[in-house]
C-alpha cells in the first residue's frame, strides 16, 4: 500500500510539473507574439482591479452611464416622477409637466454639472477631482452616444412640456430657462468652465 501511495504521489508531481512547463511555454510564446492581453488572464486580481471594480477602468465614473439599462431606468424614473405629480389633486396637468421638467433639470444640473469628482477612489492620480461628471463621461470625448442622449432628453422633455402647457407664456419662460441652464454647460466651449467657479486647472 505504501509503495502504491508513493507511486501515485510521484505521478501527480510529474503531471503538475509538465502542466506548469506547458503553461510557461504558452505564456512565453504569447509574449513573443505580442499577445500580452492573454497573460493578464493568468494573473490574480491586482489592487487596481479590486478598487475600481475589476473591469480595468481607471475611472468607472466615466463609463457607467453608457449602459442601455441605465437609459431605460432613467426614462422610467422621469415617467414615474411625472405620474406621481399627476396624482396630486391640487396640481393641474400644466403645472405637473412644468414641475417634472424643473425637477429633472435641477437634478441633471447638480448631478452632471455641479458636483465634482467621483463617489469612489479612482486610480487616476486625482485628475478627476476637479472635473464634473459631464466632463468625465467617456474620458472627455465629445459627441459620444451617451453625451448625445443626455443632451436630447431635456430637449424632448421641454417640447412635451410646452405642448401640454399649451405654450403658456409663464410656463414657457420658466421651462426655456431651465433648458438653457442644462444645455449651456454641455457645450464644448464650457468644458472645464463653470459660471460660478473655474475648473480650469493646469495639469
């Protein structure tokens, strides 16, 4: 029995050594071919991947808005807000639409254009500390799909609000001012420039 057990252990050692040699050979061959991305799959999670969530983004705050699930949730949240306002008996339909537009634009202004930095610790050496969320989207690339979506939504909401308020002068002035407040910071000329502060830091 002891002889059989020792023979079994020796066989296991040989198999382990041959597998490790084969893995080293494959790794070195891939490195010579320039396929360094395959090597990363053999390594354990680094502190970088664990801090940012394991998907390799230096700043996940710049990409999580790209998901179509977020777009759907965003639309449903606006619809739910509007339905809640419509259920209030002391609010007319016109006022409900205007309040929906104002609340939406207020949250967009604060969330995208006023609050700076990220809600976690990105490994970008503090580069996003002075940037708003809008300036971090897609790492500052202009006219991406996500940026276009976030620009079109307040415009559509403004058109619907103007229609259901029957283009009343008071409602129109309030809603157009709210629209301008969220569209101006999205223009390329206002990149890293805020009306009441300056994001223009030299680094």
